[in-house]
C-alpha cells in the first residue's frame, strides 16, 4: 500500500487540472522501476531494448544510428527506501553482489517520433512492449506518457466529449444521473425495454447496457435496440427529454458498424464498447465512423493495473483511448465495491479532464460507477473540482425506499446541494428523496 | 516463486499433448483465487458479478432467469497452504473476523453460451472482465478456458499453421531456423535489405522485423518490403529457396490491408502483427483477409502475466489469438534473457500445439526467441516433444566466430543431432560450425 500511495502522489503532481499542456518533440514515458542493479544502468537496458539495440550492442548499431534512433533517459529519481523482497518473480541480481540493495525509482525515457511515426498501435509496442519481462526488474509500471502533437493530427479524439454529451442528453450543468440495466444478463429485449420505461419515468438522464450484454441469443442487439428506442422515443415525444442510452455494440468490426448504424437510424444518442475487447484497431475504426458519443468501458482493467508495481497506470492508459475517440471513460467511484482506493479514482478522473494537447484537449467525460449513491457527491466534487461527469448508480436508484423516481431525485438533489455548497444533511431537510437516500446508504 | 511453480503444475496437468479435446456445452474458465472469505462464497461472488447478478441479488433476477443465465461453479480445489500477506492490495476481509485465514484455490466457472454467443470480444468481457477488481480477492488469475465448438464455427483459426508454414518456407522436418533484423530500429530499407542478403546467403529459413519496426519515417514499410523482397526473390531465383520474411505490418486497419496486399503482390510469404497493439477486432479482421501466415508477436505480454497471482496464463490467452487466426505465436525460449522460467516456456509452447477442438485443432507454431543458440535444442525438444517450431536467434547466428553462415549451420546441426538422438558434443566432433557455436555460448 505504501507503494500505491507513492504512485498516486506521482500522478497527482503531474495532473493538476490547471497544469500547462506539454508539447514534447519526442515521445516521453514515465515508469516506476524496481531493481537491484544500478538504476541508471537498468534504465539504459530498458532504453536499449525498446529502441535501436537489444540486450547488448549489435553490429550495425553505429554512433550515427544510435544518435538518430536510440531512446534516451530524460530523468531518473531514485527513492530512498530499500525494498526487502522482490515484488515480482523472475528478476536477476548483478553478478558478484552477495547482498544487493533493491530500490525503486521513477525514470523518464524518450524516443524520437521518427522511430514509429504517430501510430497508436506502434506506440504501445514501444512504450509498453517487451520491457515488462526484463530480468533487471522486479517491478515495472508505466505511469504516464506525453506525445508529440503529430498524434493529435493523426487521430480524431472524442467527437462529442462533455459539450456534445450534455447537448444530446439535455443536461446543462449537473452530472448526468445514470444507471445500468440489471440483471446484467438474462433480460430479453422486452424486459429491458420495460425497465427502461420505468427509468425514463423516474427522470433518469442516462442508461447503459451491462458490459456482459451485447448480442446474446436471448437478447439480440437489434431487437433490444428497437424495443428500447421505442420507449425512449415515446418518452421524448411526450416529455421533450430524450434519455441517453449507451447500447453495448462490442463485437467484430462489421457487427459494430451494423449496430452503430441501427442506433443512429433509431434515433439513439450513444453507443458503448469494451476497450479491452475491441482493442486499439477496433476502437480507432469505431472512433472514425461513429456519429454518436462512445461510452468506453474498461472491464478487464484490473488485470492491467491491480499490481502496484506492474502494468499500466490509468493516467497513461486513458490517453490511448481518448485519442482514438472515447467520449466517456469509466473510473470506478469513491467508496466503491472494487479494490481501487479513492485517491486513485480521483487521480484517474482528473486525468480524463486534463487536456492532452493545447489545440486538441481530447477531454473525455469520466464515468463514476460501482456502489454509487447520493452520499458520494460531495467527496467526488471535492476531488474532481468539476461536475462534468456521469454517475451510474444501480442500488442507489432502484433500491430507494420510495422507488426509482425518488432514487433519481435523491441523487440529483445531492449534486444540486453539492454544487450550491450546501451540506447534504441541510439540503435533505427540505428534500425527502435525498433524506431517504442518505438514510438507506448510511452504512 | 512457490506460487509460480504451482501454476505451472496446473497447466502441465491440463495440457499434455495427448490430452483428449474437451467439448463443453458451456463456456468454462479456470482461475487461481486468493481470498480470506470462504472460497465457495467468494467464487459465488465472481459467478454473480460475471453473469446475471451484481454484488447482491437484484430485482428481476428471478429463479428462471438465474437458471437460464447465471454462471455456475463447476469445481473448487482449495489449497492447504495459508498465505500470510495479501499478494495484491485493495482486498477486504469478512466482517467480524479478526484474524482471517488467507488461502488460494483453483476454481472453475461456467457460463451458458447463450449469454454472449460465440463472440471473442464478448468472451473476454465475460471471463476476464470486472472480476479482477473484486475486493473479495487479493489474487485472481485466469489459468485456462474451454470453449463450445460454436466458437470454432464462428472464427477462421490459423489458415496455414505448421503444414502451410513448412510448405511456404520449404522446411520439411527441422525447426525453421530464423533471426530478427537488428538493430531493432534505425536501419533504413536498403540497410535492412543488405542484412537480409547476408542472412539469405547464410542459409537462413526465416527472418522477422523487430516489433519496434513497422512503418517509421526512416524505414517506411513499403520501401522496406520492396527492397527486402527484391533480395529474397533474387535469392529464390538463384537457389530455389524462398526465405520466409515476417513483415511487421502492425498499424490501423487500412494500413494493415494495404501492407498485406503489397507483401502478397511482391511474392512475400509471411506477415507479422503485435497482438496487444492491434487487439481482438484488428486481429480477427487480419485473420479474415490474410492470404499469408500471420506471425503473432506478444510484446507487452509481461504486463498481462508477470505477477503470478494476477492476469492471464498463456494457456488461456493464446486460445483467443489462435481462433482469430495466428499461425505463429511467441513463447520466449529456454534459458532466455527474460524473467519467465523455463517450465512456463515449455507449458506455453505445448499449449500452442494442443488441439482446441476435435474438428478444428487451430494449431499454431510456437516461436522460441531471446538468447537462443545451438545449446538449447535438446532441452527444447525434450520439453516440447516436437520439432514443429520456429527458433529465432540473434547473437546465436550473427555473432558466430565464423560468421552468419556458420551460425545458421551450427543451429541447424544442433537440431539435426537432437532429432537423431545424438548428444550435441558427439555431433560437434564432425561438425565444426556446431562445435564453435557451443563453445561461443558455453557460459
């Protein structure tokens, strides 16, 4: 946990919202490393493995070629604390050292853009390729990266972002109050549409499919989309409010194209895709052809990140998907039912709202979920310093003692109070839906 | 390291080459879990989160719906040893237990195929989605999975595999003797072609681009492919041997299509893609349109696997890519320069040669690399019990005291001896290239 705290500190320092946008000429990546080798020598091995060289200098790797293509160490910050045991297996120690000292360090490497050009698929092979397997390290985690503006020119970025999402959902200032269709799997199209009707009538802004539900035989995508959009369009005709429904179209490319076109045809306003399911090529294609906001789900994120000394920080990872076109990105939520600490959730959400490039900020709307209810509003706002977010609550809405409409109202009132600077308990005195929501989720 | 050994044991038991191919009606996945909760209750939480339910039963989750859609625990094998400290941060303990006992278990879950249909993108959201973040667990790793034959019908699988690769490379029985273009980045097209010429003349079977080299401005794909194929075609015209060159076409979909078509037009016999760069949708598309064997690179594998209690085992992961169409898959090599133990390398390679379905085995050729030379041939063959593999050696060929031709000969002779059951030292007495290779790599 000490290590996790340290990482969070790194991220927060780098990602205050007011921070100036960097515009590096070279590709830059920051790593946490853990090694018994001299940290500079170990970092040089990383730089060599991920650019011109291999483990050892090779014939043909001339000084001119190295000057043109080699990765460079830009910064190295060695931590004071000694790490008694290797955090991950498989590491080696320097030869001849009986009791080597194991330390962690933060290192920044840089690469010439010319090694790969502005290509996301080749970027990840460069900044997050073989290096995690190097025996010099018993820990290696990608903390952040900064990209030359050529990447901003090569990729679309979010087409809708905050402004486009708010416009389509008809929500001006508050967070979008949302929920997820549950049971995750098992409902057919008509049951999904019936629940959607209940939620529309409850005053919800946003509904999403569960990530486990895309096009199962019991709930085919097309039938579900038609049934749900009938309800949503009827409700919009009656009330003027078109609820945003994120249809999970995760699948092969031709399937995603077909499903997207159907949602557009039906008058839907959002699609959803699982990032680890479609991958970079799938997401770039989707980002190019989509005429709707893309709700990007990060299921599987745990295997990329849960070890604090391995894998990816969200601060680095989310940049790939924002460039590719993600309009909304999941960040868990405060006091959630998952393993992620609150500090990390806030760091991730702030990263989503931090501009990537001066001329192309690629801002994505963070999505708070898992165990969310009225009570987390003040803490979320205090951490994020913004209401540009989507909150999805399941039990927080459906299990409200006075029903889903009171659940939606209570959650919305919590945010009204928060944005007005009024303590929830005070606001609840005049707002019974909020009062009962706080009571129900007091534990 | 004890944990790693245990995992390897799991895998080996499941994946002897002679094993009967399972044909489950439901999707099955095996996991290692670590928890202080009752392991069965924790497994039930996994099953709920990944199917009909959420953390708690929800309204609408009727007995009929659960019977139709819920994931099921098929097996639970609790380990005896107590784990003193949580392997990963963020886990919770059962309420009211002051000193909970932490144990590891192997659990098998199953899902009705009807939850998702035979869809690889939705499969990974189901078997490898949110569950890694569940607070019930301080460790969770996907060890293996078995799929209904509907998946075999839905996906192409490898179009070439062992037989197609051997036919195109003109190598009947021995492993394909290969190498990688180094420096990884920095050579232009003409320098790459010049090195290819040297390697062709040295008698090599197989050459691959480095995974860091795809279409960088200093070495554009098209120019490199044209220059290299000129050399390879000239050599084939003179000698009758067409060296197989895996051109790294990793990029966006339109780029990959263009590059593939160019390689076909130039008479090339192999393309290469980085799996973690292109993702499932990209790889499925490539698998569908490719007219050439696909050399699948796993760079980034370390972040998916290096923690022994998190992420993916290769036994599970490689099945996705084989279905999508990978003809060759990287497995590191024995006594390599990476962190992976030899036992794990062999388990991975054997998995590649284990049939996935009775009518569609989807066999992919394992690629041994990193620090490979003549000396690993006997151990590799003893572990794999097959010579259906590609071995790529860098220093093992280029740094041979008598030059690259002797490097290729020495490596090939090592495999001739191994397949004939002759100790390398004996065979080396009549084969000076092998003798010098063994001497050079004796350390």
